[in-house]
C-alpha cells in the first residue's frame, strides 16, 4: 500500500513538473502526423480555366450591337491545370434566345461559325485571337457561344467539357 502511494505521488509530481513540456510534445506529435498524412495523401486539383476577352484583352464590355459585315475581335483563353499536356478545341456557335446547351453535345439550335484547336502544356495558357464576321443571315439579337472541348485520348475524339461562355449582340442591317 505504501509502495502504491509513493508511486502515485511520484507520477503526480512528474505530471505537475513536466505538464507543459508533455503537452507541447504531444501537440507537436499530433501536428507532425497531420502534416505527414496531408503530404502523403495530397493530390493537386485538376481543372481547365476558360475565358473570353474583348479586343483590349479584358473580360468586358463587349459591343451591344454592330452591323453585319463588321468584324468583332475577341480572344479566348484556355488555362491547362490538368496535370498533363492536353489538346483543346474552342467552337464558336451563333444562336438566339431559344438556343440551349446540351451537357454532351454542346449548343443546340445554333449555327456553327468557326473553331480553333491547340495543344497546351500543363500550367500553360493558350490565347486565341478571333475575328468574328457576321453575314446578312444572322441579323437580329444573337447569342455568341464559345464552347470548350477536350481531346479524349482513350477514344481519340473530342468531348464537351460543359464549359460554355456567351455574349449577346444585336446584328443590325446597314
């Protein structure tokens, strides 16, 4: 009984004398374990950025109207953060208020205008200048769609990334 009492006092004294040091060591062990787990299990976020810029290479404003035959200068930017080199395609489609975006096939109810393709290294940006020209069949309030497509290497076909940007513009007669 006396031995138990002495042991209890010795442990109590050790805890009281070294409590702060013990607490700091325990905290360091826990924090180190959390950092190690994060480093071992970390996978960087994979994504593709997509934007449309006006002729000053700014996100807006875009012209509200223009006459057919005029040229609308725009730029598209594609930022590859997929972790590998990718091949992209930007399609430009002219639609109107009833045009819709299908998650698999892209814009439905529009007229194809042009497309551009490029291979983009991981971490790089592809900037594509476009000069969009509208003919007399496109007169009226139009929605210009910019669709982003990515080459699927398994099928050797482009797949729609579900990233679509659009600009409204009124195409006027001269």
